[in-house]
C-alpha cells in the first residue's frame, strides 16, 4: 500500500467553527400568547348554526401557524449559511480523490467479474462431467450456477470438495426423480393397458405435477364411468331388441289371426300330401291358366274368390272354385297362399279354418 495513504498527515478536517447561539427574546411573552389562544379555543366543537364564525376562526389560526412556521424556516436558513458554504468547498476539494477511487473500483470489479466467469465455466464443466452417461440435462441447474461460482467455493480457480459434493448431491436427487418418474409412468401405462384405455391423457396429468396416486384414482374413476356407460348402452340395446321382437311377434300374431279369420276351416278329405302337391310350380301354373281362361270369358276381375266390382253390361255369372286342402301347420298354409298370390291368383278366403 502506498506510503502516502499509510502516513496520513491530515487525519481530520481541521475547521474552526463556533456553534451558533439562538436567543429567544421575550420567550415568556410568546408562550403566554400561545397559552391564551389555546385556552380560548381548547375544547371548542364547531356547530352547524355557528359554521360561518367557526370557519373564520380556523382561517385565523391557520394564518397564525403559517406566519410562525415561515419565521422558523428563515432562522434555520440563516444558521445553515456557514455549513452550506463549507459543504460546497468540501465537495470540490475531495472530487479528484473520488475520481481516482472510482477508477480503481471499476478496475477491481472488472477483474472480479472475469474471475467469476472463469469459476462459472468450471461449474458448467463439472455439471457436464457429472451428468455424462445419465438422463439428467445439466442445463436445468443454471439457476444454481451463480451461487456455486462464489469465490468461497474455490481455491483460486480450483473447486473445493464441498462444491463438488454439493453439485453431486443435487444431480443424484434429479436422477432419483427421473427413476421415480419412469416407474410411475410404467405403473400408469400398465394399469391403462389392463383396462384397455389410452395412457396419453394420464401421462400428461403426471407431467403437470399430479401425484401417481391422484392419476391412478382418476383412471379408476374414468374406467368405472366408461364401464357403467357401456352397460347402460347394452341394456338399452337389449331393451330395444326385445321391444322390436315383441312388435314383430305382435305383428305375426295379428297376421295369423287375420288369416285364421279369413280361411276359416277347410274340408278334411284332402291330405297333407295334396297340400304340398298343390304348391308345386307346375300345379300352380295349371291353376293359373284355368283362372285366366275363366276371367277372359267372363271379363270379370277376380280377387281370390270374391268379385270386387261389377261394371255395367257384365254377365251375371260368377265363378267360384272350392279347393279342399289339408295343411300340417299354419306356416305351411301361409307358404302355399303366398305361392298362389305370387303367381297371380289374387287373394284367397277360406269359408272355414280350424284345427282338426
């Protein structure tokens, strides 16, 4: 250190000054005046019917206070004149030394910043080295670098053991987090696979900060809801299927009942084999030809065995064919009737239909 600084010839600012004396003239008279004003208005409460007078009183008191404060400030200014002159001289005198000090301070700060950058580089290298061959990204520790790069953590530019241990501890903690995340992710994925649902939304929940227990609970609730929804849908479909079957049954029963009412009973001397024979194509074709001949001769439209309409000038003859057929079941009877209708014989009405 410079001898100029060590051998301080001027250790203090030698100034000769005399403290200012402030003598309050007529002090008792001033206090007496204040006491009179206070005694006159102490406890006074303004009233609505005296508001104009109270406002004037307030204005006078405020004016008096303003005048007193103005005088106090004048006295203070006069007393401070010597110090103001001294302060101006002092600042001019020390400015050259302040400039030198500022220059040295700026240089030191620049060197310290460069040294800190060098220590930060060492910290970054340590992070990369200690995270190599791991799944940890060294960049996630950037917020810690400034604190780790403090001079107290280094011997010159060499990191102390306590710094290496601190960085290692933080990295190991991050490794553990990654392992736990992978384990939790596998748990969620396996649970979703077992329940036949996508794990994507639930992995997102885990990534957003939800605990694995919260995510598993959400999966269970969603799976239960979906199961109940499917069961409800199945019940609805089954109910609809049963309703359609019931409607079909009612329709079939209605058609059967109408056929039974139409056919009545058939004579009993035609056997089951004759019924099947009559439904053969060649037999049906033969009947069709015979009916066509009769229809052409009489010019009458025949629907089954009933004449639907009788236009003027038509002959009065009507033709009716009585066929005695045995059927083994209503289904067989319906089949035979449908064959006859499909081949152009129109409708058939039985005079009697009964089970024998």
